[in-house]
């Protein structure tokens, strides 16, 4: 029977996200590295920064990848809500109000109606290629907004499929 470790702290999430961004965008190996190689590098980076630099607890690979999956899926959903809010292009809406509205919409769309709790991770991941495509406000019909959101979903599914195929060596 496995024993569940302590919950992650904000600084641990930040270290993990920085490790992911650093190693998943490594120009020396690019997207050609296997999933196992990527996560071995992330784990080494994380444990060096967490344990050696910040005196935090060591984390195993399963713990790190599980936590990152949770962060990534939350950030993907948050980005989709941000796109939806931006697409409405409400006049007078500034970035701060759109961010707040996206967080409200996130609660509605999140399966357990939980609030978005990864602002600290979003600040890092929003610059990663997976989440950094420009958000284009729509000035046309609601149908174009729906199409834009569908394309966004398809894009992320495609990235996941390509990542999976690369991991499997296909």
C-alpha cells in the first residue's frame, strides 16, 4: 500500500512548472525526447532546486508527473475560459476584469465546480508554447467564437496526440 505524501506548496509548483518549461522546450533535444527522458530531467531539476536549494522534501517521479498533470489540465481549462471571455470583447473590459471573469467561468466549467487555484503556475506556463498561442479577440459572430473554441480544443488534442506518439516512438 502506498503512502500519500504531503501536499505541494506554491514554491514546489513553481519549481515543477519551471522544470517542465525548461526541459520541454530544450532546443538541444526539442520534441524528440521520450517521455521518460523528459520526466527524468524534470525530476532531477526539481529535486535539485527543491531539496538542495530550498530545503524542501524530495519528490518521486510519479508524484511530480501526477501533480503536473493536475496543473496542466487546470491551466488548459483556464486558458479556454480566458479565450472565451476575451472573444466576447466587451468594450471597456481590461485585462484584470477579463481575468476575473475567466476565473468565474472556470468554476462553472470545472467538473467539481472548484475555483482556479494555480495562478502561480499560470504565470509560468502561459509563456510555454502549449499555452502561449495569442488570444485573438473576436469581433464577429458568436458562431465564430464557438468555432475558435473548438479549434483551440482540437489544437490541444493534437498536441497531446503528437506528444503521445513521440513518447511511444511512433
